[in-house]
C-alpha cells in the first residue's frame, strides 16, 4: 500500500481516537460537567427513588374514565406490577380555558377514538398503583394518533413531574426502565418547554421577551391548503402542541400526529407542510413545503389574551431551510377560504360559511 | 489460556453473559456507544440524547437480537444521520448551547475538522473503519449499502483528505 495512504490512515485513526477522548463525561451515569452538586444529588436521588418505584412497577396502559376514575390496563405481563395512568386534568390555557381530565377510553382496553385522543391533554401523568406519580408521558407517544388501541406507543419516554428529567420509559405498555437518569441541556430545555406547554402554555421564555401583541410568526403558506381542505379546530383550546408547530421536518412524528387528528389525506407521507395555528384557533400558516413551490409568508398575529406560546416563535425557520424563496416571502399566501373580503379583512380559515375577519398584518 | 469468544460478537463469552439483560448491556455498552456517537457527530451536545434514543429503540427488540451491539451501532449511525439533517436546520437556534472546545492539538484537530466536513456517509465509513475497525462487509451492513459502495466512499473520503493535506 502506498505509504502516504498508510500514513493518512494512521492519522485518521489517531484523529478519531483523539476526538473520542475529548468527549465530556456523560450526564447519564457520571458527573455532568458544569452542574451544581446539589442539583446532581437531587437528580440522582430522584432517579434512585423513581427507579425504586418504577422498577418495582410497570406502567401499563390504564386509562381514566370521564369521571376521572383510574382503571388498570388489561393483562399486565408477568414480572410487572400494574400501574395506572392518572390524568392530572384541569389544565389551564393561557386564555383561561380549562381542559381535562382525560375522557374515558373503552374500559375494556379497546380502541381510543381520534376524538377521545384529541380531547386529552398533551401530557398524561404516569403513576403506579399507589398513585405515586412516576412522571409524565406525551399523549402522542402513548397513544399514537388514534384511533388507537390502548398503549400502542411502544417505548415512551417518561418525564419527571417537573418536566426537567426524563426518568425512564414505558416499554410496549408494560415496562418502566430507568434508562435515562439525567438529561442533557438540550433535553432539559425541550422538556422544560414541553412541560410548560402542558401546564397551560406557561412557557418561561429563555429568549428575549417578545411583544405578544405584535408577535411575528414566521410561517409559510402553501398551495397544499387548496388540496387538503379545511383544517380542524384547534385541538386544544388555548394551547398549541409544540409538535404541530416546528417539528423535525424529517422526522414526521409531529405530522403523523396531526395527520390523524385532522384526518388529512397525506397518503401516508410524513412530510410537511404542517399547519400552524394561532392561539385563538385560527390557522396562522403552514410550515414546511409541499415539495413543489412553497410560498412563505410572515404573519403578525395577536393572541386572545396577549400571550402566545413560545412554541410559535421558538425555532424560527432558518433562511435556507426550506427554500431559497424564504427571503422573498410573499404577503399573499392563501387562506383556506379564499372568498372575497372587504379591504383590511381576510377570509377566516375556520368559519363556515366563509366569513371575514380582521386582517392580520402580513409582511414579507 | 485464550478466553472463549462468542462467534457472533467476537467478544468474550463472559462479557456477553453479563450483557444478557438490557440493563447489563446498557451499562457495558454505554461508553462505547457515546464515543462512537461523538466521533460520528463531532458534537458532544447531543451525544447523550442520541445514545439514549438508540437504547430506547433497541430495548423492545433486545431479547430477540443475536447481536444487540451491532443493532445498536446501526441505530446510532442512522440516528446520527437524522440528527445531522435536523441540526443543519436548527443550527442557528441552538447556537447558544454550543460548548467551548477543549484544549486542542493543532494537527489532529485540523484533521478532525476536515473529517467533520466530509459528507456524512464518507465520514461514517471512516469512523466505522478506523475507529470501529469494522470490515467493509460490516460497514456496509451498518450503513445499509453494498460493500462496493463502502469502498467507493472510503476512497473518495481519503482522496479528499489527501487533497486538503
């Protein structure tokens, strides 16, 4: 072999191992860098406690009745102690709307309808049979998108009740293993945000404050809306699941969730665009591309109470993400109801028959 | 006496036995999985996330797998690929989370940087070959491609690195 190639290969080998040696200690089993000892201790204590509870347990899909009564899931596998999933209920949205507790699924462990799943809060607390709250799971993770058999989510991450720690996961509806003992900073931020949303969109923004009344939401409108049809009402009054807004464009889970909720006939394709709703339930726009010719629009909206979940403004699309046309945004994106409206008004996307509402300021 | 070796995993039977449970496997493979993920991503921020996601994906299948380590490797390689796609889009949003670089070794860092800039599949081939010491066939299996493709990717990666040297 060419000695220069051999030399290069040896250097590559050294470089990769050198790189591997630079990996900081894990936050999963060892000491996480730059974390206060007190926090580590608390976290570890929590994990130990959770593991003790949880490893003795198995979380099984047991669902809550309309009256809030816990039920055990059918047929917990051998080796696992049945637990319940207890709906905390009574979430309060930013507009004061309350929702929850979880409506009842089939007590026999049958199929949850899309409507039943839609009506649930985005997060469901997970508890063992002693009602010790083990953590929180995402509804979508737990039930899929419905209609769904009970607990079809497979492995579901379970967050601590403060939303900052992922304490484990539910495996195929019958296991709870404390796989995650700590979270990285990125996870923590995501969990914080998700948990805040679950608590009624009370998101403590870690970005500079935004003027809620003049909040600029970058979204895109696409021809897709012409094809798909009317969007559904906001599934959670006053609260917008983050996944519906700026999901992983190549992941598809969010769209899968939305697709089934909305019954959008996307042909099984897990591709954008994603409808983006404002907190008042109106369609703010679409994120993503139909793969043809996306048109981008910047919409300024005002929420019902002057607050908008940060998920609307977090992870703004990066120029170049979707299309080179991003910077050439057009203010003339299409709303669903494209009927004639007086000057200053636009078609309301959700009112039928088509009605007009005050125009949102659209700026390219 | 030579320790007995598991023909499937090429690892000692004792080690394989310890890892017969998911928990044991997790404990035993965590460090390796993190290092592999790190050299694949070149970014420590999401290493733990990616590794945990891979373990979570593996877990329900663990009992059915003859070689969970190989399965985990494939899961990691694919997970990193998805992650890199996402990160390109989220780079700006997550810039504030970037970690400062540790002390650097100029020459090696330079080479690492050049490896980082390679297209992901080329980079993955280098990592699997020179960090994991896998054969072309094993790399092909991990990447879901043919051995010939592995050879081609490796050749292009090496050529590119040589050009830049």
